[in-house]
C-alpha cells in the first residue's frame, strides 16, 4: 500500500459519490447503499440500460460528471481491468471489484489479476472476487448482497477472506457493535495487513476481527498487529484451513509437531493476537471487547439464580485458568444475613429465586459481593424467556439493571450471559449494551472471551515492554542435503552446544576407537539414507567391551541391509555413553519461506510422537520467551524437579538455546533445519545426544 493509496482509501471509505458499473449485480449494490443510508451522489454506468433502480445510466465511465471517490464494479474480468484503468486515469479514489475470474480461476485469471493490479495505479482497490465493504459509522456501502448489522457509534472492524462468511456475520443474531466490514477477496492491491494497519488507528474501532485463510506478507502483518497492540486495539483472529509446513522438510520429527498452523499460532502469540477456533467464539469475543474494557486479570465474580449455572461456570473456568476467589469470613457473614436460608455463600454465588427480580435486595447482594473479593470482572448468568412467554422478563431486567449498577460502581467489566446462546433476545441484548454490560451468548463462549481478553491485557504489557525485534521472511526454498550426525555434531560444537566425545571411523577401527574413548560406548552407522537410525537398526548402545563393539557392527550391517541395502555404509560414529538425564528435549530450528526462522521445543526421545508435547516460537525471540515455553511443556514438570529430583537450571538452559538461535540467525551458512533429539538436560548443563542437520544443496 503506497501513501497515495492510503489517502485514496479514505475516499473509498467515506465517499462523496459512488459509481456503480454493471447490471443486475450493480442494482443490488445500489440497493444496499441505500439500505445503509448513503446520502451522497450515486451514478450508474451501463451502455445498454437507461436507468438502474432510478439512477440514470451513463454510457461509459468517461461520461461521468467527475472522478468518483468510490466505484463498484460488477462486470466481466477483462472489462473490469479496463474499467479500473479508466477510473485510475481520471483520478478516482478507489473501487470494490466484485468481479470474479481472476487468480482463483487459474493461470489466465492470474494474468488478468496482474493486469488489474497494474491498472489500479494509486487507487485503493478491494478484491477482486469479493463482496466489498460496509462503513457502519459513515453509512456507506459497496456491498454485493443484503446485509444487516448496526453501530452505536463504535464497534468492531472485521476483515474476512471469505465473502459468504462476511455476509453471515452481518446477519448474525448477536448484537455485535459494528464499525466496518471488509470482504478482502483476492487482495490484489489492498491486503488484510493493510486494513489491519488502517483500522487500528480509528478510535471508534474497539476491536478488530480477522478471518484468515493465509497471509501474503508475514513481517508486514507482524508490524500491523504490533501497531494495533500499541494503539490498545485488540485483534481476534479465526485462522481456517490447514496445510503442510511451508518448506521442503519432510523427514524431521518436528514435521509432526509443528506445521503451518503452529507457525500461525506462534505468530499470533508473538503479536498479542487472540486466536479463536470457531465463528461463534470470534463474534462473542469481539462483542465482549467492544462493549467493556478487557479485565486486568483472570479473577471473576460469578452470579446465578440457579445452582446448576454456578456449577457450569466453575467447571469451565477451572479448565481454562479463570478463578473465582473465595469470600473472606467477615464478608461471608454479611452475605449470609442478606441471602435466603437456602442460599450457600460461595463464588460463583447462587443468590436463589426467593429474591429474584427484587433489586432492592439483589443490588446490595451484588454490591457487597463485588466489594468482598478482589476480582477483575463480573459475570451474571441469565436465560431470558422466549417471545410470547415473557411475562417474567421484567424480573430478569430488574436483576440485570441492579447487576450493571453494582459492576459500574466497582469499576469492573461486566457480562450477562445466557447458558444456551439463543436464550437472549435482541431487545435484551440492546438493553444490556446501553447499560454498559456485554450481552454474551453461551457460558463457554463467555468465559473463553473473558479469559482471552484478560490474557490480551497482560500480553500487551509484556510484548510492548520487550520491544521485539522484527521478523524477517525466509529465503526462497531450495533443495537440501542431509549432513551425517557426526558432521552435525561438529557444527553444534562450534556453535557452543556440548556433544558427547566421539569419532567417526571405519568398521575395522571401531573397537580400537572405543577403547580409546572409554567404555561404555554407543555405535551408530553414518550415511545419507539414515536420517532415523533407530528405525533402520543403525544404533547400538551401552557396549562395554571390544567384542560387543565388533558384534554390534556385524548385526548393524545385517539389519540396515534388511531396512535398505543402499543405506549400508562403512562409516561408524563411536561415542562415549551419556549418563541418564533429568529430562529429554527435542530442539528444532528451521527456516520457513514465509515465517523465517522458527524454534520448536518439546518432549524429546521416544516421547516425540507419543506425547506430542511441543511449543513453537518465531525468531528472533528472547531468553524469557524460551524459558516460558519450557515451563509450559508437560516435560517442564520434570525440569522443575519432579518428585524430589534436583531441578534443572531453566535460566541456563534457556540462555544456551537462545545462544544457539542467535548463532543460526547470525551465521547465514546455508542451514535450513537443525533438530536435536534428544537434548539431554541435567541440573546444570545440556548435552546434544543426536542431531539431524540439513543444508541447502550446492548449486
């Protein structure tokens, strides 16, 4: 996005005039602009019609009375290219290109899309193959289908890569306050990263929602996401689609632990983006963040008028890390005196039906409770009656208003949630928003949103204080060659990672070499087809004398021959056996074409695929990032001194791994993947017992 395109986007977003180019689909767009309440000039372009839904038609774009701020194109692909060129030449601001038939349709379409991009020049162009854009704040729309949604003067900006999903969101029955909606389509000119960069500057945008199928420029996304974080604008992302890791790596263990999705999750964690797994959670989290401020922590005060609701709150909160602090004794006594005899004073608090709908009683209960415990947010569970059965609705509303008043007095973000998502009608949702309370639908969705919002608040402080160094895209993918374990360990030693003492010798010299190293020893056959030596039978451990070494080599040759006769070599690595470790890790460093360098840490040895315990970080990262990742692993309990064992020096381990990362980043010597498995961890040191290393092939 050029500076001029940025200026022209402002014209596209808030146009004084819109030109609609096309026929039946353009009619729909005109109707949607009117539905939105657009009050500017509207011009229609169609050489075969006299008018479009009341708009007189111009025969061509060149006949327009001036350069439009915005244009909507619903014409065939090749015609769209010419139309964009005309609009650009006359100084139009921008366009939504609804037209399909571009890169999504194959090589010919890709060529047409390249031509479209070149024709746009400095215009701000959305699409092609998109639904368009809605400005809920400025009441303008360049949109291809009937749409819903409303704005109270603030709300979420949502950018999707799916047209239908964006339309579905506008129709959702959740009362999400809206600011902008963009269906980005093929992103020939304006990309998701550009919209993120722009909308996070708007004070009316309280949160940004992203539907991501794939990103084109990871470093650009990182910069925009960090800008949003600095501007105090939460970003919620729904990443859909799965694919293999974007590299040629196929034989490392890490491929089963960390693929493209894990790299995206690492990117989101690095930039403070809230990652959700389904559309409902995306909308509920955005709604919570738009209506109330994010909690500063995970301590919650919960209220229900049912014991079942209180249990549901407590059960899910425990799973996701939210807590309901207990009441101090002196306040518990006050609440006992205020509540019916059948009530049990606890958090979450079931205040019971005898006082339901009596704000003169429930409001003091809410107020006393919120003053009794140190909490960061409050939640009340209410399922409203269906239409036609709403004689009792007034009682729900009275308790809701009392809860809202108590939460506001305590300066706490507050939510009222329905146990079953549809048990909260539109009138109630709008009433609660007016009270400054988030109207949430679904207990799990509500607590997940509270948890994610609190984590975002805490991550924001941590990430911005760390001033993360920017990511760099990886080099183009090339063919790779695998180095032997002996060569890989030589590389590790130069990088400062301890390895067992050992030498690589022919089979005839193995026994003598073992004597010199000192028993017990390990023997491993080296060869380009032996990436996974254990599976091939190319490893023998704990050999205690020369005879055992000779026998192991004979057996090894036979087993490897059965595995793959072309894998047999006469090169053997003889190493001193390592003493049992406190824990075993897998450490993987690799370079991805999109994400640059990535570090994966996990439970190593035979537990790699069995446990699937791994954490991926994008580089550059900090020593603290690595330590936090280690602590978050299941194997982290072993590292911390499980059942009386001596704990490992996690700070020292993190510094060692961080130094390895720096070595890889600072020495661009063709390394494409490095996997240590296992890395033995002792209380005061580490030892790389096995390594798999790939370099780019020589050209």
